[in-house]
C-alpha cells in the first residue's frame, strides 16, 4: 500500500490506538484506551477526545486490557466498516466480564443509529457519544460511574471544537491533520455522512492559523487541512451569500489556504477532500502561487456515466469533471490527481460501468480509492433506488478497475524516473533500518539511503527506480534548516 496522509481509509491505521505523550498531572489518573476506525477525520476527532479527557485526569494506554475506559471511534461509510467495529466490541465484552467496572463506550458515526440496539437491547455499551458530543464526555463518564447508561448523539450546527488544541497521535511528529470544517450539506445519494456528522460548518480561520503556527513551532513540517468538502469552506458569509459581519473579511477556502501557506515557507500544506462541483480556479491559482502548497489534489469522481452521477446527486457531469482536470493541469502542470470510484451503484449497467473505465483510462489518475457500492440506511439511494447489481458483478468490476489503476499508478511513477524531486523526510523505512522514507509534493512515497539525514529535513532526491507504489532514489542535495 502507498503511504498517504490524505488516504480516505488507510487500511494500516484501522483500529489504531490514540496514544499521547501528555499525561495528566494528577497521580490517580484513569487509564483511557481509544481505538479509531474510518477516515482521517475520525482519527483527528480521537485526538480532540484525548485532549478533553486528559484535562479531566485521564492518561492513554496502548493495551485495552489495562484500561479503565475503552472508547471505540466508529465509521459507518460502508457496511464492512460497521461489521469490523461490531466484531471488535465482542473482544471488549470478554474483558468486561472479568473487569465489571470497565466502561466501554462508542463514539462517532455509528453512535446515532446503533445507540438503542447496543445500549438498551444488547447492553454491550455503557456510553454512546456522537461526533458533536465530545465536550460532554466528562459528564457522560460520570453518569456511567454513578451506575447509569449515558447517551448523547445530538448533532450541532455550531460545534467545531475550534478552541480545543488536539493532542497529536502522529508517531512521526512531522505531519499533522487540522480539521477546518465539520459535517456535510451535499446529500450525495449513496452517502451516510450528512446523517451521521450533521450540517456543514466551518471553523474560525484564526484558530486554524494558530494551530498551524503552533505545529511548526513544535517541529512539524506538514499539515493536511481536513473537511468533507473543503471547497465549500466559508467564514463570515452564509451559504446564501449573506455577509455576517461587514467589518470583518470574508474567508473562503482559497483565502484560508493562502493564510496557512504564509505561516512558514517550511510548512507544507495538503488538503482533502475537494468536490469537483466546487473546485474553483481561485484555489488552483493559490496552489500555483505557493511552493509550499503541495501539487496534489484528491478529486473524487465516483462514476463516469452522467445518468449514474445524476442518481448519485453529485451535482456535475463527466464533462464538467474533465474540465476541472484540464484546469488543474493548466494551472499546475505537475499536479498529481487521485480519486474515489464506486462501482455497482443502483442499476449500473455494463455500458455505464464502461464509461467509468473510459474516464479512468483517459485521466490516468496517479492513485485511486475504489469501492463496491454498499447500501447505507437513511440515504436517498436506500429510499429511492434498488441495490440491484449482483455482488459477483460488483466484485468483478472492482477487480478490473483495481488492476487497471495499478498500471496507471506504475505509469505515473515511471514518469518520475530520471527526475529530481523535493522530499520531506518522515522517518525510517519499515523495510530497512538503513533507508529513510518521505513524500514528494505529489504525495508519492520516496525511499533513499539514511546517511546522516534526519526526519523533518527537506532533501532533493534523484529518482532512479520505482514500483507502482514507491519511488527509489539518491539524495543529491539538502536544504539548510531554518
Ligand atoms: N466527502 C468526500 C467526497 O465527497 O468525495 C469523501 C466522503 S467518503 C468518507 C469517502 C468515499 O467513500 C467517497 O468518496 C465514496 O467513494 C466512498 N463511499 C461513500 N459512501 C459509500 C457507499 N455507500 N458505498 C461505497 N462507497 C462509498
Ligand atoms: Fe458524502 Fe457527498 Fe458529503 Fe462527500 S460530499 S461526505 S460523498 S455527501
């Protein structure tokens, strides 16, 4: 698998525990174990939860068997994500039989839908907190300690946790995630996010810039700005265009990118996710103007056929999507582009699927995350369409595009052979102690000799070999540290 900070669902990280250096100053601290599933936004939320609970006298532990409180931060995006969490809960139940005072709670996207079943019916959980209820966790935990069950799944129109400085779980200390907005108003017909994470709201830009500044002062060299649809980030203006405070400037996503890029030339900026219907030329111009905004865009297409895109309620056609691809190449010729694709959406015919294949063949994405359609409760698709593409057809369509994409990723890496790229060193390679790895601006992983180099440094690497997932090369220059 390719290392990528912006990965939608990073298989290597599923179920990883949130562990922090900061421990409570209280001696009688309680031991907290948080495990996270799903997208990067969930991992970022676990850092907020850890921050809130450390302030309440908790410390994090790596082994759930040592914990006084186990929290599992969940994902609902596809059915298999939910099944994985439900299996994991069985392990925690086993421990609870031996340790009756153990508190087991569920956070995140599965909270709302499964609260009744898991708290009251099956009684496998003591506590459930939805994505906007994390400030309430200390009270919820006290309620459980007093012998009752505790549930808060209220969604908010305002909560952005802007004032909470998340503790960092990143092992590398070099790259971090900053949430810039929460929720989503798009209502793509296949997607459960608007139901689990609520309405879209943007976070105060000053708190974002302060967090980026704080991170660079602590030695971080890369931030990824996170949101479900970053292009609709807005501050001081409503979705209808009403200005909230005429004395203050309006901040849109391009302005925010610029502000964060200005924090330091040594801080790399990435972001995820862009929506094709909202990606503006202004954003592309801003990216082209700042060397430290990486040449990489994740632009999920989902499908290549216009009828399917319409049923998906994506708000664009394949022609519009291809126009956005041309615009990216015009403003940033070296820009890498990745995408998300869903196969086997309701009623998808062979011909409609073939148009997805054609589009992928035409664009030749540098990377893609590919999924079989999984029907989700409450969504527009569940209510309006039949999930009628047989499982074996979904599976064979998925395998075909995975095979094709592997070739495209290899092609993209081969184009780098013989070229030099600037790489931010992230750490020691998993395969060899004598090698380091980092990523270039286009988000490709680069492996090279360790020598006397350190993580956090920028180096120029001449690429001399590649696989479909990795570039290999020699360091030919080092940037002086500021
Ligand atoms: N907000 C982003 C967007 O609009 O592209 C990403 C949202 S989602 C967390 C990540 C990806 O999961 C989507 O782009 C889509 O490809 C996939 N996905 C979402 N719902 C799905 C479903 N019901 N079945 C299969 N894949 C799904
Ligand atoms: Fe889901 Fe669409 Fe929102 Fe992405 S933009 S989170 S796919 S509703």
